[in-house]
């Protein structure tokens, strides 16, 4: 019955990760890539917990066995399907009864089980430590519409280590940031995914990260990592306003008019009544250039305020071509390293 510490469980133990916690626990946050194989439903887990507190632990165990018994065959069959190699990694919340019971069952069914010693709770400790661990960062800044995310992708294509926070958050950071995006993860899942992404990046090379405010949509960048971002070297793409307007107009023009209007309305207190009305009118007329011109004044002011007190290295760019601007960014880094 091998029990593994978290680093061995993640890096050397074999097989898919099976999470035997209840569905609501899994939905709140899970190890990236883990598959849900719940021992109990949410309702069953709640009933067992109530029995444990209000009656006694022995009754709670017996109730758990009542729920467990009819599921045994199905759980073994499901695990065999999920693990063609017949080896799995398994965990519950703290490495206690639930994972122990399922480990016994799956081994009885012929599978090799690698158990996470202290459960998902230990993964959370690892994730928080991973996000706080000091790293070499390079922050890529620039006003809205500079194409920073596309430049990051171009840098990644050239082998540069890149962390795409907006991809992890399913959000592009502005009031318009949810357009075309799937729902955002929970805060806990965002942190789990961020920790896993950081752990997969090299320690001996600087990591490129886009300049972000403290929040991306509804999600907060963890304090320790955000502090590292704020202290890291900042390179700011300086793209002409007209080029940025055209870039955003092309981007926003792909989306539903109703979604665009909702994004503008979320900004109405900051834009003011007149600008909001004009922007909504531009959307109705499918005049994306005009709409962008109206809202960009607010975004430029907001980002400029965020740059105050930070020493950024300006990089003059003629347009928003990602490959061209990635080359400018790398050239600027070489200049910095020589000074």
C-alpha cells in the first residue's frame, strides 16, 4: 500500500489521479487533471457528517458502509476504464477513511494504487508554497489593445518561458474580458492551476508574465505572487493609439452586440452617462471603431494610473504585429542585460 508525499505523488507516481471526495468538494477545487470518482454523493457526505456530530462516530461509519456497499462494483469498473494501465493515484481530503476504503476496494479489484499520504489538504499546502516561491519574472506591460497576450504567445513559440494568467483565469482582464471565454474557475481552482503552471516552468530562466491588476475578472492573483510581479522588471509596449483602436475593433467586432453592450453598461459609472449612451449607440450601428475610441480613454487613464511609481522600460512599436513586437521585446531585454 504505497503512500506518497505530495511531490512524489505529482512527479513520479504513475496512473491517472482519482479524487474520491464528494462532487461539491471536487468542484470547489481539485488537483489539475484529477478525475472525479466520488465515494459519496454530496447528500450522503452531509448525512454522514451529521450522524458523526449528532449521534456518534461508530454510527457514522456504519452509515458510510451502507452507502459504500452498493457502489463497490461500479467504482471498480469505472476505475478500470479510467486507468487502462490498471495503476492509479488516489486521494481524498486528508488521506483518511475515504481514500483508505477506496484503496482497499481497487486493490481487491486488481489495480495498483498510489495513495497521496495527506490528501488534497497537502496539495493545497504545496500549491500555496509554490505560488510564494521566489522566481525570476519579466513583466510585459502596455496600454489596452497593445496585443500583449499575442506577444506572450509569440515569445512562447520561440521557447521563452511564459505564464499566461489570463488563460488560467478564463478572462482577459477588462470589462470586456469575459467575451468568448468559458466560465471562470473558482478562486481555489485558479490557485491550483497557477501553482501547477508555475511548477512546470524552469527555475533557471526568467518567466514572462503579462502586467495585470490585482484581480482578473472575479479572481484575485495571490498576494505573494502579485508582490513578485510588482517588484519584477517591467517592459512596456508603446503602441500608437490608432493601431490599438483598430486591434480592439477587430477583436470586439467578432462578438455578440448584446454582450458588448453589457460590458459597456458595467462601465457606465466610470464612463459617465453621455459616453455610455454614445458607446451603446455605436454598438447598435456596428461602429466598433467609434465604440473603442469612446471606452479606450477610460482604460488608458486607468492603466496610466497603475503605472505611476513603477519604472518601466518603454519599447516603441509601430503596430500590433505579435512576432515583430516579440522581437522588439527580446532586443530590449538584451540591451538591459548589457547595462
